[in-house]
C-alpha cells in the first residue's frame, strides 16, 4: 500500500498570507504615487506664484526705465498712487499685490522699496510668496 509522504498545493493560511502581503504592497505603492502627485502640485503652484511675484517687480522696473527714456521724473506713475496697474488676479487662483514704499525716493541715493506678494489657496490652505527689492535711481535725469 502506498502512503502519501508529501502534500502538494497551498494551504488556506498560505493563500491568505500571500493575499494580505500583496494587497498591502499595492496600497503602499498607491499612497506613494498619491503623495508624489501632491508634491508635484505644490511645487508647480509655488513656481507659478514666484514667477508672478517676479513679474510684479519687473512691471515696476519697466515703468522706471520708461521714465528714464522719456526724460521724466523716475518715479512718475509709480509713487503717484497708480500702483493698481501692477496688481492682477490670474486664473482665479493667484492674486498679486504690489506695494511701493516711496519714502526714500528723494534721498541720496534715491530708491524705492517694491514688494510683490502673490497669494493663493492650495487645498484649502492659504499660501503666499513675497519678494522685496530696492529700485535705485542710478540714472538721474
């Protein structure tokens, strides 16, 4: 009579353990990919906001340079309260505010302090990027 010395196949416990390990691995990889896409979204919005803040500074610099070319007072259109031209809302997500401190516009050396701030909400959390720069009157008329 022959006796069975080895059992071939998988037991129910072995199948349950393998299924648990496999599903745990799939969930872990899925969470990694989800977190990665969140980080990419945050980085993208931060880059856009930083570039919008830089653009605010560039707009003020362009007005100053145009004043020099046209032989006007270097702060004309900048310190006269007409700064709304630099403030924008883009794609209903980003809001740029440019503030200009003209207290030292007549000092020696003459300069103004320009602050460009971009605000936005990201997944319900308020975010903000701010860049400050001194613009000098290095080419007096």
